C-alpha cells in the first residue's frame, strides 16, 4: 500500500475504529479522529515536499484492479494541481477534528461521518479513474445531509435538503458525461489519462455538447452562479467542522473536477464555451461581494464571501491562460484555509453567545483578544492583503483576466474593493468601539481552538510570504492543460 492509499484510507479506518469504540468513551473517540486525521495530514505534507515539480506529471502512482471487465480500477496519482488540494484537505480535517472536541451530542456518529466524508474527498483528489473518482465524490457529498440535519442549527432541514438536491442534480450531469466519454472514446476504460489521450480524436460537436454539462455538474458544487444558492444556506446551518470542510474543501471538489475533466478532456469544448463561464464567474465575484455586505449573520457573510471568492476561481479557469489557471488553483488552496479559519472562529463565539448577529456585538476585543486577532488575519487574507496567500492567488487571476478579457479584470478588482469594505465594517462594528456589557461573560478561545487557528494562520502567512513551492508545482501541471486548449501561456 502506497502513500496515497494510506492518506485516503486513514480517515476511513479511523471511522471504523470509532464505530467499534463504546459510546461511553467519548475522549477515545475524539483522539481516534485526531490521530487518524493527523496521519493523513503528515503524509500530505510529505507528498507536498517530495513532489518533483520540475519533472511534473503524475507521481506517487498506485494501481489496483477493481472491476477489470468494465475497465474500472483504483488508479491513484497526484500532479501539481492535486497535491495542494491533498494538503488543503489534510489541514482542514485535522483542525476541524480538534475544534470538534466540544461536540457532546452523539460524538461517535458525528466523528465517524466526518471521517467517512473526508476519505471521499481525498479519494477524489488522488484518483485517476473517473468511475472511482465519481464514487469517491458521492461518498464526500452524501454524509453532509446527516451532519447538517442532526448537528446543524437554524434552518438545518431546509439547508440540508436544498444542498442534497442541488448536488445530486449536478451528479446526474457528471454521470451522463462519464458514460458518454466511455462510449464515444471507445477506450473501454474509465482511466482519465486514457480519456484525455482519446479526446484528441473526439468530434468537436461532442465536446461542445458535453463540456457545459461537465462544467455545470462539477461547478454546482463549486458554488458557481447561478447554481450557488445552496451554498450560503449550507454554510450557515452546518456545525463548525462541517462548515470548515464544506467551504474549505468540498467546494474545491467542484472546481477540481472542472479542471481535471471538463478542461483537460474536452479542450475544444473549453474554447467554445469559456466566454459563458467567464461571465458566470464574474457575476459570482461581484454579486457575492455585494450580497456579503448586506448580511447580518457572521456565517452568511462568510458564505456569500465564498461565492465571491470561488467566482474568482471560475474566472481564472475560464481565462484559458496559464497565469489565470495557476491563480485559480492557488486561490482554491488559499480560500480553503481562510474559510476554515473563519468558520472555526465563528463557531468559537457562537458556542458561547448562541447568536451570530453582527449588530449586537461590540467591543469584544477586550474579552477575546486572540479571537479578534485571528479573525483580523483571516479578514486581511480575504481582502487580499500583500503577505497573505490570497493576494498572490488573486493577483495571478487578475493578471490572467487582463491578458484575455480586460473588462473582467476591472470588475474583479472592483469586487475586491467591496470585499475590503464589508470585512473592515464587520470588524469595526463587532470587535471594537464601545463594549457591550452583555458579552462580559465571553472567554477567549479554548486551547484546542487556539491550536487549530495557529496552524491555519501560519499556513496563510507562509503561503503568502513564500508562494513559490505552490506556484511552481501548479504552473508545471497547468501548462500542458493550457497548451491543449490553445490558451495564453
């Protein structure tokens, strides 16, 4: 068993161990979740630093027969696009598991579902067989319903059902594309590399028809406008760690699928339709920023902010430029860390105050200085402050947009200005100014929450100050895709 198999199976084995652990031992359950996610994180860091970006291509390969009669195998491998996503998932599940130690209601079922979900996420990022990728994709999506319905808050039944219905509808489109590729390529396999090779002879009409189906099928999970409305509701209703995974990782599955399947396998379809999805991404970036400004709930602000930031990702992909695609993948990593930090912090204050309404807080920097400091760092990363990972990612996307569609670049820069407005206004209203005595009982972050926040903050700053390890590996793997679609290098 290779490194990628262990990364993927470690959470699943942890879930099995948790299900075998007596319910009366909640601390054992929490430590199993933390240790199994720590194994995945440790190996993800190893893969990140051992990946040879100068050689590029897929590395750490493994292959296991599954259903050979249908050409289905568990073929694993990572390139410079998937390696940052594997690292992102490892960071978010480890920090999410330790901030969830305060879960008192059925922790056994909660942690088991959480780990099964993340095993599916890892499976999507490391799999090179489309059938196995789709299988892992469904494992990653379906536990969300139970996690929100049972442990969520506010309109949790509505949010969970809405999320499930939209994502299942997207899965149907992915299923159609997968079967169409299997039949049309005649490759008698679901190997994604074989699909990409066979796509050189795919009729342009086929690519033009099925490219938008693949983009929308995966893009709906990425919160792409106009299929985004499930996302803010899901963010708000989900418990803390599930919100961290939802915004930090699950939305990235959609964008990753767009790059890996739609863009790579159907390049002529990308050339034909990129303008349409560029419009969708631009609308999401601008609309999401203005919608976030109008919200009164912390989680809704972050939820609509995620729609805006994922709009930048769609723009970067749709520019069909090397700089734009590199920025899009780096933005996926940066946004994942940033939103995981945001939701961890909001969960910390909500567990004490039992409200997330922005207007009723005031001056809590006096009682929660660490919380406010960490939130400020996340906010500065969100608005693209130099020195944070978000600045580098957004700069690359904007440069890619200006290379191809200058108007789009201007609108995206305007969206950043709106982002700065609502982030700074939120902090001024809730954290500073006159102290509201109602919140005198609030205490600062718990030790486990503090550790999770420090890990995420150091990642944001480290990737912002020294982004070369990320941009080098991403660019090395993005270049062949851009060459295939005839984009701008």
